[in-house]
C-alpha cells in the first residue's frame, strides 16, 4: 500500500472541506444521510474533530453546545485547527483513547495518538465526499495523494499518477473498515457475525480484503471494483448496483451483510 502521510493529507482535506462549506447552502439536503442537510454534516464533522482531539489527549472534551451555530465555516475551522494542532504536538506513539480499545480488556489495549491521524483523515475524506456530492461538485482528481504520500495541487500530478494516488487513499479507507471498524462493530455486538465471507477485491491492488467473523464453511462472496467505490460501499454511501461494482456470488446475501452495518 502506498505510504500515506496521514497528517499532511488530513490538513489538505480539511481545507477542501472548509472551502466547500463557504460556498455551500446549509439547507442543501444529503438524502443518503437521512434527514441531514449540509448544516448537520458540517456541525457533525466539527464535533468529531473536537472530540477526537480530546481522545488523543486522554481527556473528556469540552461541550461545544447544541447550536444552532451562526458561523458554520468558522466553527469547522476552529475545530479542524484544534485537531491538527493536537495531533502535531503529541508523540504519535503516546497512549491515547482509541476506538481499537473499545470492548478490549485494559491490559490488552493498544491505542495510540497515531490511530487518530488515520481515523480523522478517513472521517474527513468520506464527509468531504458527502459534502461535495450533495452540492454537485465532483470529488475527483483535483488535488490528491502524490507518490510521496502528501496531497498535491491540481496541476502537480499527471492524471494517471493522481488517479492512482487517489485510489491509494480510498484503499487505505477501505482497509480501515475491514481491519478496525467492522471488527469493533462485532466486538461491541452492534452487528451479528456476517452470514457470508465478504471479500473486497480493489482494482489494481496486490491483495484482497476480507471481513472477519463469518462462521466456518460460510459462502464466499467477492465484491470487485475501484477502491473508491468499494470504500464508499463499505461506508454505506453506494449500493451494489453502483457503476463499476461487480459481485461474484449471492448478491442478496452480500446486501444483507452490508445492510447490517460495517461501520457505526
């Protein structure tokens, strides 16, 4: 997997999210997120950044209040800056409260500050897709991961290199769902063990990613497609009928596993 500088990528995606909030209508609906509109999405990501900064410091966060918030871009900018500053100041290998430790005995906990570098990058990536898609702006090769793992401006990469780097970031996002988020869902008994062994096969990747927890002898279902599409599928943003996704096996069973929720 391409090396990713998660903090550098986080800073870039936060700036893109902030820029988009400044021109987006807060009342724009986001149908795939239920009754949410852009306003709720911006407040949510701001709160998550504020909460994650406290988790990295092993502290309870100071409540931001219920709102409504008059200055949505200002709120987001403040919380995004708090998160970046916190993660930059702390030793990445220092102990932190982290989702990987939920439901794990204290003596076996392994969470560090570094966990939040990656988790908040992917949180921002998915919600940037939500925001851009809701307002009709594509989230494509418009400043994506470069070969050294940092994000680059529009003209810094050729289209082929930028597409490959963009896919590397989405592949990392998919990997986090398979190795962190879904196992946590199982550990906390929020979802039942999957009735089938779901295998994600990203186009161009060296290896597949398989969900854990299926019973011995369970049917295997392979879902193939671009890493971005598979990550958005795992996060509940796309369905199996989305363009570019191919299902090899029982489609209805695959849909049932996905509908149970791979992520919170």
